C-alpha cells in the first residue's frame, strides 16, 4: 500500500486546520497597517498615486517571475503596465512577449479582483503568461500521465519535494477549489474574514493541486493577491512576490512542510508575516514616490538633458537606491559625455542640492537627495 505522504492523500483533504490564537497579534497588525496604507494612498495626489501603482505592479511582475527563474526586462514590463493603464509607453511589445504577458496578468488581477473566480479566468491567466510556449499545454489543465513532481538535484540524485495529484484528478480538484474560493469570499456562506488567513490557504490549496503544466507559482501568487483584495474590498497596494522573493528558500521550505498534512498553522503564520513585510515595502514605495515627485518639482527645470537622463536612471532603482551611487565613470556610460563634462555636470548637481556626495577624490560618489 502506498504511504500517504502528501496533504491531498489524507482523508481530511482539503479541510485545513489552523489556530489563529498563535498569531493574533500579526492579524491585528495587518488590519492596522492596511487601514494606514488605505489612508496614505487616499492622501497621495493623483500622479503620485498612479506612479506608486505602476511601481508596485512592476515589482510584482518582475519578482513573481524571478521566483521561477525568469528575469524580465524592466522597461518592457513598465511599458506593458503603462499601456494597460492607457498611458504613454516607450516600447512596442510583441504579443508573445513574456513581459507583456505578466504585465497584462498583473493588470487583470487588479481589474477583476471582485469578480468570482472561474475556470475560464484561470485559463485566460495561463494564456497571458505562457502563450509563447510551444512545448506545453496552455490554457487548459495538465493531462499528462507522468507524475507532476517538484524536484531538485542532478539526474540520478533527484530529490522529490512534492508530488501533486495525478492529472486525471485535476478537473474535479479544481472544480472543488473554485467553489471553495468563491464560497470563502466575504459575504458568502463560508466566508473567511481574516484576509491573510484566506490568502495563505488559497495559495497553499492551489499549489498543492498544481493544475497546469507550468506557471502554477505565478498564478498561485496572483490568486493570493486576488484573495487579499477581495477581503479588504479594494485592489491591495503591495507586492507579495517582492516579499516572497527576499525569502525564497524559506518560502519553498514552508510550502513543502505545509503540503505534508492539513494542519497548517505554521504555514498561515509564516504567510501572514510575509504579507506584513509586503506592507512595509509598500510604505517605502509610497514614500519614495512622494519624494521623487518633490525632487523633480524642485530641480527638473534647472537640469540639462544629460543630468535628467542620469538622474532618471538612478530613480529607476527605486527605494533601495542606485548601487554604489553615481560617479564620473557611470555618468559617462549613461550619458556618453566626456570626462570633463561629466565632472562638471555632477558638480552642478551637488551645488544645487539635487545630490549628496560621499567619499573623497577618486572615490567620490553621489546619491539622490530625497530629504526634501
């Protein structure tokens, strides 16, 4: 008889057991921080609010792909999202572009957050992500006979971390999952009122079925965001994947442990703390966007095209800043200016207060002055 190793093989699947008393403080913090974020967003002027939204969606698109080992072109992701918002873009993207697909997904998750989940919607998301793939089944549940396994290690030394239900069970499992998702929505008969709890269970439940040949992680994280948005009553202003990517190893470890049985208190607590980290990052992003707008209002009219290009490149790095700061060599690389011109431009930026300097002589570098 086959040993019952995974959650879906247990007799209580998919009835998840958890004890929220162990992380009541975290759930309270989520509600408080969500209220603060909501107020902060409402107070942000229109243009800054749109830029914050773009930055968060770009971060989510890039990081949810990086978790799966795909590295997207940031400019292309920005263009995809700006295009969806009806804003001017720098790049024309191919309909088969990976960046366009994930950007379109991020936009659709926000636009349709309050709609019931359907099988067709999941197929649409899968098509957005993987329409350029030729070797996998796209826009439909997997149907191959081979086991769907999460593995690591070289051939001959593979370690199986998880094996999902066989393909012939997927249609029934997904029908039950979609019904459960919609019935746990606020206002429904089996509503789960704690947003982080429902989001954690949504993600675990979907990842445990692993219904597609590929793209399950990205769609599972999109579902976690949709769930959060439904519970707070608006599209959430955070990037869950950014917080997950920072602790990717632990994410896979916690998910693997949670898929061994259906008592999942530790998983829900870990996921709740990850959402709290995403809220912190949203605060940083909003504050950064506000300071960026003030910076341009104060300095833009006094800067030449080279300076604006170099400073714009620094701003692209977001709240974490331009690694190592700007220096003459980097300035020349970005603007194609001569060494004398680069030195003069940077000195002017320093004198006007647009940047701050650190180091001395040849080691001098410059940071954006956001203390305005």
